[in-house]
């Protein structure tokens, strides 16, 4: 199938946000107001923080300020894989926090359970399905790595089922698979924009005041708390939670730790019953292949396939621009890979194509902290795995603001910061060399060159 033909009519916008369910915007902030807690950012981080603050203490006066629209950024344009892992996978967790990885795995599973319970409690119609994730191997070295990961997971009490080619093809049928591993419990599939809009509704029902199209330009300390300055008004608050993702941070120190990485995705038209039967996929798992440059894919509620990943693009200087959300070379590559994986679906067309920005940090999992004498808390750096983990991060921010020692705040993972990225232009040069090395490793049975091995030893990395 000619990828250009398959892409010809694809709209240039995120599939999930292109929905009649998108709510009308809440009014901008005008004038001055006060709050007990001000939350900055209307993605998953900010929404979970505002909602759970009200759940912890319904009398708390909470205001949420979003610069554009609720869920417009990474939150509304991702793959919708809500992963249990808080550490970007068990292997990364084991490498960095071996003594607490077991606790982290269990906290992550509990967090995912609680996301399911919240969806149920508030009646959020976001297609939540606890299907697990099928990791597929397209090269023998990837299958060997799966056996090692499954063994580690088993020691942690987590179930990963390794499968040979025939077994995995019973689940999802691609001639490219040499094996796979089903992580049954560790992932739920959902419609991320619908979840964000549902959390928004739940916040409003609980009395959170939400202002959209209200970018916070500046944050400063006052004798009694913090002040957030916007174009047409200010918020004076006792405490502030920052869920601002990859965007220029209101706390300068954070800019050394996070770089913007663009990730891209396509969505097909709905599959017919025959097309679906030709690939199986009765258990509707999220699927991820296992090279360093990986694809992720899944079915939507109406049986389209969302197909994303592979290219993780860093624009030199860490630039972010709206035009970067479209990248035709990447869309063509993704479409080619799609038809290589599923030749049975030749003739299928894509209806949507888009990109979004990932807040990458050097340890691949979010980091947390406080400033201004504990009046401000932040959680950023989810590195492409924040659909589930942002809820855990929101709980950490609330614990930190309450000054409470909890099982979360006692974790070394929560107390430690990642290694900062070097300043430009060394940063861009280093990241591009790393991207090149990662691509080479995939062509070379996963073998890592000297540069990647040096980064590994330093605990520094680049991922999406
Ligand atoms: C293409 C793509 C695919 C992905 N796939 C997955 C996946 O399948 N599974 C997974 O777990 N993760 C995935 N991710 C990552 C996931 O989407 C993010 O980790 C998660 O959404 C982060 O949520 P957030 O609220 O921290 O950030 P964001 O969603 O970026 O929200 C931050 C918000 O803060 C607002 N803001 C920033 N600064 C200010 C300010 N000064 N004033 C007011 N508002 C401000 C922004 O406007 C924005 O709305 C993917 C990301 C992308 C881009």
C-alpha cells in the first residue's frame, strides 16, 4: 500500500480532541481573587491535583488556571496507554532504585486501580479497559530481553507472560512478530481527552474554579503565600501546585531538567469486521514493539487503530512551535511501518495525523519537589508515560504541600532529582548523538555503542 495514498485525506489534528464531546471553555480569569490552593496547568497533572485536593478536604478553596484549553497538550493527544509503572518500566526502576522497586511497582498498580475506581465513581465515559499491554518482539534479541524482564517482574510479584511467535500471533496477527510478552495487569486503555474532560467535570462539580485561556505569566512570594499574575487578573493563594509539563516553567530551576521531544501518531478509519478478523486482537490490548525506537498501537472504541511512536524528534535549542506538530516525513515512515506490520490491512486509510510534545528528563520518570518554603510543589518529567503516573504525581504534590511524610514522599525516587541536561549547544549535540546511537543499536541486535554505555553508567538517558 502506498503510504502517501493512505495518508492523503488524513486531517492534521489529534484524533481524540476532534470530538463533539469537547466542552465549551471556562471563562478567563479577570480581576483579583484568592484561593487556598492554586493549580497551574489543565492537563492530567493539574486536573488530578485539583480533584484530589477537594476529595481530601472538600472545604478547600481551589482554583485551576490553564493557559489554553483543558487537555489540549500532551494530555489530549497521547496514545491513551494508562500504565501502572511509575518508573518508565520495571527495568529502569530496577536500575535506579533497586531497593524500592517492589514498592514502586505495587504503588503503581494501586494508582492504576484507583484511576479505574475514579472513572467509575464519577461516571466518566472514557472507554477505560484494563486490557494490559502486549509487548511484541520483532527481533530475537528483543525476545531474550523479554525473558529477562519477565523473570525480574516475577521476583517482584508482577505477572508478565512471555509468548512464542505462534502464541502472540493468536492475540494480534502480524508476520513481523517473533514473540511477545503480555503484561496483563499493568496497563489500561482509555480515551485521554474524554478522561481529561471527565476530570474537568468532576472538578467543577466539587467546586473547583477553572479558568481557561489564562496563562500565568509570573509567580511571586508574598508575606502570606504566593501570587500568580495573569494578563487580566491575579490569584493570591496559600499554596501552588505546578502541573505545567514541558512548558516554560514558572520555577526557573526546572528548565535544566526537562527537554521537549516531539512524538507523532496516526489514526485509521474504523476497521470492518473482516479487517479486524484478519488481525485478531480480540483482547484489545495496547501493543508496543520493543526496539529502542518503538511503535505503540491500539484499538479505539470504534475499532480504528491508533499507531504512533518511532521517531522521537528534538528540535535543536529545545524549540517548541505549533508547526512542529506536523511532520510529513515521520507520518510517511509511520504509515510504511504500519503496512509492514499489518499487510492484511492494505487499502486502509488514515483519518488523523498529529504530533505532541513530551517532557523528557534524563531518568525517564517524573521528579517532584517543593520551593518557597513548601508553598509551591511541582511534578514534571513524565517522559511519555504520564497518563497513569500523573495521578501519583498529583498525590505527591498534595503530600508535599501538606508537609506530610507519607509512603510516597519517603521514597528515594521522590526525594531525588534527575541529572540536569547540559546547557546548549552541548545539549543539542548530545541529544542528536544519542538519537543516532539509539537508531544504530536497533540495527545492531540492540548492542549499545560506547556513547550509550557511557550515558548508562552516568545514569543519563534520552527517551520518549
Ligand atoms: C504523542 C504522544 C503520545 C503519548 N502517549 C502516551 C501514552 O500512551 N501513555 C502515557 O502514559 N503517556 C503518553 N504520553 C505522555 C502523556 O501524554 C503525558 O505524560 C501527560 O499527558 C502529561 O500530563 P501533564 O498534565 O503533566 O502535561 P500536559 O498535558 O502538557 O499539560 C500541561 C498543561 O499546563 C498548561 N500550562 C503550562 N504552563 C502554564 C502557565 N504558565 N499558565 C497556565 N497554564 C500553563 C499547558 O497549557 C498544558 O495544558 C504521550 C505524549 C505524546 C505527546
